[in-house]
């Protein structure tokens, strides 16, 4: 096989991998490997949308010595990794939100850990109705938080985020975590709604699968660029988490 043929074959393999929305292969690629994968995909000309947010270490974003409590730590390929779960919890502990809104419950693993680390906060989570989901391994939407939902500690909402009415919650959320549909259409809609949820407040938005799924990457970067107030935004090093935080004394303002 000639070098040219080998190069073409390698390009086909990378393209095939990347075409699964780039990181349907998240089971193998996350943490430091994610950055290396992005570079390989870019060289092969198959990365759909280049991540451009500055990279910052988690240590720069959280309080020194912050402690978190984690449950259901082992992750499945389609979930946040253990290090990402810890990062999300540490951000919640550091910024002390009184209200938390999650778009994309899945089995409730991240929801549970947000609640455990910020029990004072009102936690609301949204996902498709169980009958409309096709979760792997016989999982059920919100299965890990059912007891806390029944006890009133967490509010579980059901609906398609593309059509859901977020207006009752707009301008009332301090912390939003997005991990729902990964197409550009879904990610853009979820991001616009997340900005609406935080509008007028000092708050934080965290996205999962940034730099892994082209649609998410594009939606995040385009949306952050439209924010009228000064914010700090970055790609958290070693994760697929994008982070945006308003600056102190600067409530989130959206471009009209």
C-alpha cells in the first residue's frame, strides 16, 4: 500500500469516526485525549467546527480547597466523566447558586450530584417524557433522583426543550447545566434558553460535550459572542465542559 493510499485510508477512518458527531466516541476520547483528537480531526479536515474558547484549568475557576461529595461516580460512555462530574459539583459549591436549572436529565446522575453539593438550592431538571426516550441499558429518565423528586427536593420537568415553555423560569436561575440534544439546532435553542434563564442576574452556564460535538461547539461560541454584558468564558482543561460566568456586579444582558 502506497503512502498516499495509507494517508487516504487514515483520512477515511478519522472521517468515519468524526462523522459520528465527532464524539459519539466519547467513551474513548475525553480528558487530555480530547484535545489531541480535535487536532487530529482538524488536520484531516473533518472537524466540523473548531473550538475557539480559551482553555483554562478548573483550579482558576473554583475556590481554593473546595470539597465536593459525589455519588454514582463511575460513568457510562454517554455521561459526564467522573472528573467532569467533580468539576460541575465544584463550580456549584464555589458559586453558591440559589437556583439551578439542568437541561437534559438522562438518568439523573448529574442532577443528583448538583443537589448533594448545593442542597440549599432549588434544583430543576428537564428531559423528554420517559415514554419518548430510548435510553440505553434499560435506564429510565430521572431514575437516580426519583426519591428526591417525590420528596420535593428536586423538581422534574418533562418536555422537548425545543418546544418547552421556559418563560416561568426566565431570569430566575443562577446556574444552568446543558447536556441535551447535540445537534446545532438543539444546542443553539438550549443555549439561548439558558441565557434567557440567567438574564438580569449574575450567573453561570456550563455545557457538556463542547469541542466534541460540532453542533454544540458552534452553538456555544456563536451564542456567547452575542452576549451584551462582559462575561468570562472558557473550555475547562481536560474536560469537554464549556464555562461562562458573568462578572461581579454585571448581570447578564442579552443583545437586543
